[in-house]
C-alpha cells in the first residue's frame, strides 16, 4: 500500500540535515547534473514534468519561469515563499526543518535555469526551528561551494540568504511577500506590473513555494517523464497532503498526485473519529470551497480535478469536519481569520472581511436573522474581483460555500436564537469578550 | 498616440495617459478617492473601477494606461454596482457626522453618494470607533473615524514635503492614519493635506467652523505672499454686506499650475489671507489723524505740487514690488509726467523671509520681476540717504516700512505714504493714503520665473481704499494740466 | 541603546541586502531589538534607534511594528504563549487550552500576569495543524494539548522562570 516517497524520504534521517549527510543520501547530484545542462533544457524538463506551483495557485512552474525577461543584464531575484500560513497547511515547515538542503538544491537549480544570482528565503517569523535549520544549511552551502561565486566550481554565481517574516498571513501573497522583504508592511502590489517584470526592489523577480522548489532536484534526477508519471495528467510527481481536523490519523502524507480525497481520508488517514461521521471537507486550505461528505469527496486531489469540482487544491491542506461540529461556528472562525489578516489596503477587503465577520459573529452568538445569510452572499459580490489581491476572494469562498451547501443548518442555528458550542451542539453563554461591539 | 473608445466616443491621447485622465477628455468623470495627479498611484480605494472590453475583471482606471484600440465603459451596470459597493464599504464605519464636519459641501463621500449610490444603509453592526478631533499640528486637525484610508496625506508627507510625519498604522479595518512617534505635522506645507483629504478627516484649524463652503465665492487669482506667485483660489463671503471689521476673506487654497506650483502652496501663503481683513488702512490720514480720502488726496497733491515747484530733482518716489504691474506703470508715468526722475522700487529694503528649495522664495513680494521689467531702478538706498541728509525735499513711499520714518517726517518737507495696512510709518507720514490690496483690484504680477500672471478682483477695496491706478489717476487730475482734445 | 554586540549583528544582516536598500533589513533588526529588550517589546525610543541606524523615517518603522503581530509595543511576559485558535485547532479543542490558561493565570488574549511570567495571545494558524491543539512559547511548539496538559505545562514553566 505504500507508494514511493521522494520529498519526505530524508525526514527520518537526521543526518541528512547536514551537508555531508545529505550528499551521502544522494543529495546535490541533481545540481551537478543540472550544471551540465542548458538552462532552457532545465525549464523544458520542469514543464514536461508537469510541476504545478504548490503554494496555492497551481500555476505550471516551468511556464512561470519563462515569464522572466530574457537577456536581462540587471539584477533578478528568486524569493522563496516559506511564509506557510494558509490554515490547515504544514508541509513547508517540515521540509525546511527536516531536509533543508533539498530546498536549497532546488533553489540552486532553479536560479541556474533562470539566470538568477540572488535568492532570499522568506520564512515566516514563527518558524524559529525551520529558520535555524535553513540558516545553518545555507552556511554549510557557502562553506562547501554550493553558494558563492562559483557554484560547484562552475561559472554560475549565487547568493542566498534567509529572511524572517514577523506574523502576517498576507505575506504569503507573492507581492505581499515582496513588499515585506523590501522592509515595508506586507501590502500586495498593484498588478500590472507583474513580479516577473518588476518585483523585489523593482527588479524582475520569481516567487516560488518551498515544496515546488523541493521537487526540482527529483525532476532532474529521475527525468521529467518519470516524475510526471508519478502523478496524473498535467499534475506531475508525488504531492504532500496535510490532513487535520476531526480525522483519526491527521498528519503529513506524501502520496501520488492522483490520490482521491476519499482514498486519502479512508485508506490513509483512518477515517472519522470513533462514533462520528465526516460531514464536510475543505480540500485545499481554508480558502478553498468546502465539499460535502460523502457526496462530493470522490474527487482526485489534483489541481484540475478539484477546479472542475468547483473548488481547488490550493495548498493541499485537507481540513475534516464531522457531524459533531457546527458549520456556523466553523465559518465564524474562518471569517475572523480573514478579517484579522486583511492588510487593510483596499476598501472592499478591509471593510468587507470585517463586515461579514461581524455579521457571522452576531449569528454565531444567537442574534442572527435569516436575512443575514443572503446579506452576506450579497456583500461577497462586491468583494470578489474588485480588490488588489485575492484575500477577499479567499474569504468569500468559504463564506459562500458554507452558507450555500449547509443552508438548512445555518437557518436552524439562527431560528434557535442561541450561541451553540463548536462541537457537541450545546447552548453556550456568549463570552464577555464577545458581548457588545465586535 | 493611441486611439481608444470610451463610452462610445473615440479619442486619441498621448501614450501613458491613464483612464481617469482620458475619460475626463470625453466628459466622463471617473470617481476616485486615492488617485491624485500630483502623487504616486496607490490604487487602494477601488472607486475608479471601470469595465474594459476583453478584460475578465473590472480594472482601476488610475493604474491603467491607454492602449491602442482599448474599449472602455465607465457607466456600465457592472461599474455602477462596483461603485455602489465601494461606497457602501466606505460608509460602513463612517460616522456620517456631516452636521458638525467642516468638509460638508466639498466632500467626495457626499458628492459620490448623491451621484453614484443613494442606497440606504444595510448595516446593523456597531461601527469601529476611533479618535476624533485630534490636534496633530499647528494647522491641522485629524478625525480618524472619517478617514477613508486613501493614503493621500501619507504620500504627500513622503513624496512632496518629504517630512514623513504621517503613516497608516495597524492592520485591517482598525488601521488608522496617525503621526509618527514623536512627531507633529509641522512642515511648511502642512496645510496641503487638508486640500488633499477627500473627506473631513483632515481639516484646517484656521478654517474650522468658520463657514460652510456653499456660502463662499471662489476667485481664481495668484498669491501675493512671495515671488513664487502660486496660483490660488480665494474664498470670500461678501454676504452680509462688508462693513469695517467684517471678515470678507475666508480661505486660500492652491490651484493647479504645472509650471509654477503644481498643486501646492506653502502654509505662509495659505494663511496670508488674514492680512486682507486685519489691520487694514481703510481711510486717509494726516500724521496719523484720520481724514476723508478726498481731503487726503487734496493735501497729498498740494504737498507734492509745492515740492515739485521748488524742484522736481528734490522729489523721489519709492514704489513697491507689492504693487501690480498696472499700479507700478501708473505711478511711474505719474512721476515722469511730474518730472520726477528719482524713482525706485526698493529691492534692497523689500520684505524678505524664509526660503526653501521648493515653493518658498526669500523675496516676499509678488511683483519684483514686474517692477524690474518696467525699468524702474531697484535700489532705495541712494534715495533714503538723500532723504536722511536733507538733500531731498519730498519723498513718496508706497508700502515700505521705514525704521526712521519719524525722523524722515521731521526732516522732509513732504513725506507721503501710500499703504494697505496701519503701521508706524503710516502714522508718521504727513499724508497717508489707503491702497487696495491685490485681491481688491484686477492686475498682473510677474513671478520669479518671469511668468506674467493675472490677479483678479475678488471684492471691493476696504473702506475708502483705492487701487494704485486709481490713486495715481486722482492725483494726476489734481496735479497735471488738462489736455485739450480736438 | 544599541550595544556594540548588537551593532555587529545589525551590520551582518544589513550586508544581506543591496547597499541602497537598507530598509529591507528592518524586520530582522527589529526582531533582534525586541528579543534583547527587557519585556520583549519595542519602545518608541528603540524604534527611533533602529530608524536612525538604518537611515529610514521612523514613520515607516512604526508602520512595520504596528502591522506585524510578532512585533509588540507592549511588554510581554517571560513566557509569551501563542495559542492557535484557527479552525483546525478549534476543531480539535483549543478552547479548552484557552480556558485552562484563563482559569490558572487569570489572563486573556493580549494580557500579562502581574508577576510578568506569562502573557497570552490567541494566534492565527501556526502551521502545525496535524498536531493540534497547538501552543508556541518562544521557539518551542507544544502539541496535542488538553486542559490538563496546559495546566501542567504552566506549572512547569512557572517553576523554571
């Protein structure tokens, strides 16, 4: 039943966190091979390998690499997005903590392929251990000639430094990350211009997720076809799936990119907790529209299949909700999250996320009205598509899908007129901190 | 130059023009809060969203440059809904305290609500509370609840005054404009943020509660505070009927002129309007004793006539770079007609003050260049020296404060003064006539760049004051022989 | 006060960025400044020191401090508890962690105990969702928490402080 693993194969080998241990386990062979290839060849391999961006958008990585200007003589940058903050996601932290060199090797190959000589690894501030692991690994890389003026003795030079965040989900948005790296608030930037043209310090910039880069050495080692074959059409390789919530065996799973949600939950994660039934599943991080169980979970966990099913793979963070849990309380939790994380720059998101979170809080406290549900849905139409970045959309997707797919439950909650517990459907007092103004 | 279509109308504009500017040219006003042509693009208010053919989402007009063949709709149903949406979001936490807000009548929220919204409020949630009526500097009050977080004021202090006193602090819907720690809004251009603020978040302490804007008339003129000649609008209220002691001028704010002051004015110029109504010389006087204008003119012309009869070479005119070019011309011609050759405009004794690399000029006179261009001699020193040592019998001074005025009054046989305000020199002079200010007459100033700019009459001269041209005319009627016609 | 030792660290970090982009180092420098300050917070004075050292306006430093949750302008306890309360942890019972802390230490979100040993912040997703409920104190992440485990942990930490 166990399928081949690549991304997590060094996790149980602490030695592999060191340069020597990593090399012993086969590391940096891909970089050596890549340096003998032409940059265009590497980009082709990554395209043929069907590597999709694993930060959330699922954009084909090889295509993204091709957006950088050719024959550009000024500085270009790679920003590694290690700001893992999408609720339910916990794959990039372990990748950095337990196999930092894998990511660094991916960085080196990617930079060589795109003629980038400066990379920053933007690591969320709360990831102290991961930061330390990456920092140490980078020091080793400089000592061993992986980074510096002559990467592995070649003519290719590469500088790479770690950079901490300080607590803001919006810095996971690629231009929010760039603003933060520039020493400002994490305000996403107006697009156009796109980062490939004008990004960090106004220079052409490539932003890639940790996991995406970690795949690159494997594509080079085994070849694009073999990597693609591990997955399904247009979604190559193995994939890291993060499973959390009300499930028997939550955790990080590396599986073929063709596994179905049903297989993931029942064959790998042990199904629901004892005595419970799975009611709903968020398939790709809290910003992904929710799926009803059991009707909608027989879907393949790849970017395109989930897109067709009206939701998305996003960061592959699967959050399981069972029949003990109130969908109203669950939505209240998520809308509070988005209101808290909205950077505040543009009107529809700043005011909209807060407004819908105030409404759902009032509903959750037992003071809601039936009209509030359609009011929320109406507010969403003024948010989606009208903002600088997609955080407004990310708040709208759960709001819309929870209310539309679980409408009877929302109406029952409202009719009851009382605050109910998160799990167990018990009446609760409204906490003092929540009474009165939001 | 790209050709495009906006609301069905074709136009051709230079490459790089944004859609707000382009739409204006076909008579379509795209509403906006954060966009300002003098500042960088922020794109955060989202009010200027417009529909562009082939674009899947609405695009902000302020950050979209025209392209060849672009087809734009600024009044489609989608656009109207988006605008209503933005208005609703902005009004969610807005206190809507128009009855006590200075901005009412010139507020973007009010104007856009009437033009693009008109929907009743749907919110039942408590509004975010923030601090109101905070004194943030010598000239500006901040009301954080009214702020729509457009960031115009922050961009101004970063990009124009470059003094960085303001920022947007916090995150999300509770973020607010505030002063940087330890700072006050104390730069020489602080008043401009009030013009920039589209709502009543930033208001002018000087103007606070003084008048509703719909009672104010607007006159396009030029500031008389220094040689820069920033283009301004002067706000006046001439109703009730202006009597002595009644305020007529209420406010100055800048007018756009790309070549002179762009969109800005310094605080010194902005608040110089007080001088229009304060401490004005409203009537003629003899050594400080008030007399009618007629009497004053009579005494003035008698004294001057006597002095000239004794020898025009012992008479001097000290004119002022405060005068309009027309006033200077009239007095120059009067001097010539009287045979007075010693005429100067006092470049060496004129008012000077603070200067900077931006708009403030050390020369605090609006028409130095105009006076020079007329060929009037600059230096007053030779004339004043002669007056002091007794070789001048008569001196006519316009609007220069002389430290030794009392002494001169004793030495000279005829010491005449023409002034806009009450000063020690005015009191010392034998005869003193009241002059109208630049806002009380039509005329021209030439600024430090050599630009000739129009000043417009916004109100009748105060009391019995008259413009310099008319005063010269009155004197010449009394002093010069009438030329027979035909 | 920026000690000589801190200056050395500052200069290393500043060296990571182009010479005309010194402000890019503001977050790393602020972290150092905060972590070495008593009370683990940033006063207006220390923000001004960082602004001057980098050569950027203090308004921009203050914007950064007010935007990011890890940077604090109020003193924190020696043990600053980040209790995750985002959905996956809420589904697995973070409310019992929050109430355990309230029962034992009588502090809520954003508060510090009188003896300065503990402070608590209800934080958003800490990226350990498979092991929830989760709490992070400094560099250590505590997982699979219950009310009892939380109370025991507090006792242990109180003894050590």
